[in-house]
C-alpha cells in the first residue's frame, strides 16, 4: 500500500477495502499476529496526542512489529 497522508486521497473502493480488512483483523486476530514481524512503525503527528500514539503502538505490537 502507498503512503497515506489524508483520507481524501482514497476513493470509495479503497475505503471499503480498508474497512473489510479491519473487520477481518478483528474477526481473526491470530491470522495477523505476525504480519508486521521485523517491521517498524513510525508515527508522525502535527499535534502531540498520547492516546493516538499509544493506540498506534499497541496495534503495531499486536501485529508482531516494533515501535
């Protein structure tokens, strides 16, 4: 997938695909538990947000990646 800066860069089909993928992750967490193994997540925000940062970090750890 390409880099995403703004949700407006996505068309309706791409948004539906993201929602479908999110629903599949929720329904089958074990299937995705190592999807990000060996990968690192970098979060860049214009404004500091502890809640957002921690939710992104938690998601990456659940997918087997690092922050």
